[in-house]
C-alpha cells in the first residue's frame, strides 16, 4: 500500500479473501479520515496511482462547513450525512467534546453503533452509500468521515460483508484505526491539554478517538436483534437485492 502522509487513517480494502476463494481487488475501495489539507503529492497519488473516481463524505453539514474536503480534479464528490439530525453525534469532533467522562465513553460509543444500524437517516444513508459503490465500475472510490473510524468503519463492514469477507478480517481492518490514528490523536490530545482539559477528560477523549472490538460487535449484535441476520439487514434494511450483491461482487472481486 502506498503511504499517504497527509491523509489520516487511510487504507485500501483490497486483498481480503472471500468465502468462495476470491479476493477483493486493490485500488477500488478506499477508506480514510477527512480529506482535508492534502499535499500535492498525496493528491497526485490518489488521482493517478489509485485512479480515484469519487469521494463519499459521511460527515454532517456542520463538520463540512468547518473543514470542507479538498477538491480533487476530475473526482466526483458526494455528501451523505449518516447521522443527520442526531444531536448526540459522538462520531464528530464536536460530539466527542460534549461529554468526556471516561467511564461513560464506552456506553456512548456503543450507543453510537446501535444508532448507525437503527437510525432512519443512517439506514437511508447507507442505502445510498451501497448504491454509489455499485455505480463505481472502474477506478477507486474513497469514503470517509471525520476520523475514519465509526461511520466509515460501519460502511467498510457493510461492503466487506456484502463481498463475502469473514468477520475476523473485517474486525482486523476495523482495528487498524488504533495504529493509523496514533499521531493524529496525539496532536488532538496535546491541543486539548493546552486548552485546559484535565487528566480524566483527556482519558475520555482518548477513549472516544479509539476503536474497540466491542463497538463493531455492538453493531453486529444490533443487526441480529433487529433483523435476524446480516443478509436480512441488507435486504430489509438497506434494500439490497440478491442481484445487487452479485453485481457488487462482480465489480470488486477477482479470482
């Protein structure tokens, strides 16, 4: 994987093996944190090396107005506000700062992952997200939120699940955030300390900027509870047909 120095939490979802022995193609599905302040070199890598065709921004309008994505030449941009009208958006930078009680952080994050499965706007948002992935037949598609871990993490789990990647590999990809956001998180914590946050608040903030296996497990458990199975979630919740699933696999898998 080509390292991008100014795009935090970036990775290519290519290379994972599916249940039928195929593999996810490289340079097709990409995930990251916000696409803000890219160097000219990283912009060129995305557009030339990865043949980037589209960016899906899963952030809210307030987040975008504060830090709009960089505009990349000949790259389509789509905003899908996954947590629209959700007042307790723990996935946003401002939402993280709303309550930094370290003891409550795990519950806040688990509540967020339940919301990402059950909220009407999240359901409609991920429906559109899957549709855009289906429409991208060549080059790469990059999807992201603020930190590239929660809204993006569930999006990655949905696509990889549809492609037939097993849950262990999906979880491994999800947990890479804790390695890839180390420097970015340290900078945020240093800034927060400078602004006067105490040790407990800093610990709570660090918890909210990290991922744990039980967070994604909460999403899967919510799917089982609300829909009975992942396949039922796809068909009933996200309106994904068997034909859509086969089309996605044809589009993104190789022998």
